C-alpha cells in the first residue's frame, strides 16, 4: 500500500506542476491581455529572473501581520506552512479540535463570500463595459479559448502520456472511462462534491478500497491540474497587460508557485481564482489589480470552472488507477479487460 500511495502522490504533484508548465508554454505561444481599470499598473516591474527571485524572497520574509494587511499572499502561505508544521509537532486533541473548528468557520465565511460573488461580478462587468465598451468581451472569449484549449491539451495529450509511461499501454480506454463516468458529473458539480462518484468508479475499476479511500479524497485536495492552468494563464495575462516581460526561467518559477497554490485551492466553485493574487504578487502586481483579474475570471467562470473541475476530478481516478495498475504489472497480474484490445483479449483468454 505504501509504494502505491507514494506513486499516486507523485503522479498528483507531478501532473499539477506539468499542467502549470504547459500553461506557461501556451500563454507564451498565444499571449493574452485583459481589459483592466485605467489605474492598473504594477508596483514594481521586474526586468529578469534575479529581480523576480528578489521580490519572492523579500515577500516571503515580511512581517506576517503586515502581510495580512497588505495582502502579501506569498508571505501568508509561507507562515501558514510553518505554523502547520509547528502545530503538527506540538498539537494535542483539544488543539486539533480547535483548529478544525477554526478551519470550518473560515470555510463557512468563504462560502458566504462566494454566494455574494455574483453581485461583485455584476459591478465589475458594468465597470469594464463602461470603460472599454462591448469589445472587452472579445478578449475574454480568446482568454477562455486559451484556458479551455490548454486544459484539453492536458486531458488528451500530456495526461495520457504520463499514464503510458507508467503502464506501457494505450491509456485512452482508461481516460475515456474516467471522463465518461467522473468528468461528465464533475462538469456540473464542485470537485469535492464528486468524491462519492469517484469512489464508486474506483470500485468498478477493481481498485483496492484501502488505496482509493485515501487517494481519492487526497486527489480532490492536491491533484489540481485545472487550477494550476487557470492560475498560471491568468497571472501571465495580467503580466502581459501591464507590459511585464517574463523570461522563461521566471515563468518556470511561476509554474512552481502556481502548482503549490493549486494544491491549496478550495474544492468549491471558483476556488482557484482566489489564488491568482498570490501568483501575481510574484511579479510585483498590486492586490487591487490582481482582484480585477479575479473579477475577469469570475466573468468567464461558468465555462472555465466547469471544464477545470471536470479535468481535476477525472484525473483523480486516472492517476489512482495508474498507480494501482502499475503495481499489478510489477506483480505479473493482468489489467482489467477494458485495458486490452479485442485481439489481446482473445490471445489472453480474457472476457470483455
């Protein structure tokens, strides 16, 4: 179980980073700009990787209280990680219960904010249309095409390639089944709400319950390929709008930050959009501009978030099955019948 769990954990984290890298490449091939407010400008315009790293390190070591006041998300994330590690080493049952209650309370506040989001989106749409005219929606359309196209590229090319490397078999029967039974449902629900569907699908695929009962809930938390794509592309679009030139090494650093941020994305509608300011802060983009970018994300979120959730949820099962089947092959066991062609099933005497 430990070896399989290590494999699925690697697949979740690696493909999330890979998705961010793919998003960087597509953003550089098809650069996007946004229609933001007239006052939109970067606090500091980095000229190279060294300045990006300097900004990152400066933000990380900032005063945590001041970071909360200023919306310095990189610093907040760093202190949150340190606090979590400290609590893990000293926490007792009462402190764990207290922290769980605090987490539930914060989640409830976030739900309230998200429920009120349509009113804020309406105001952002009105302001953007008043300042830029209806032509702003043309740019949003091209941005949406880039987001969805990159996610489809991850679904149809890079995700299956990773599966093929591990199983040395045609990955598309597994991809098709996961998207048919998990992805279609996830298209209409938040990823966290699709966990029971994924658990049932894992049972149909013949996976070990001790394995998927842990890996599927974990995947709903850290396997965020779609979220990494969204965060990266929106941050790159913001940088292009402000005239910030991003070198390839700096873009790869953005991929790392986006992947880490995506692992912390909430499994609710629009959860990934709220992490865009963290990625934007890497390039000295102020919080007020970053929140305008978040507003653009909410405008196109009806389609973007549905496709993102579809990718996230289906890939949870894909990579859980890949880790399990990889262990089967090492043990000399046969894979399920749907993973073989008709000719192979006839040769091996496997019933469809």
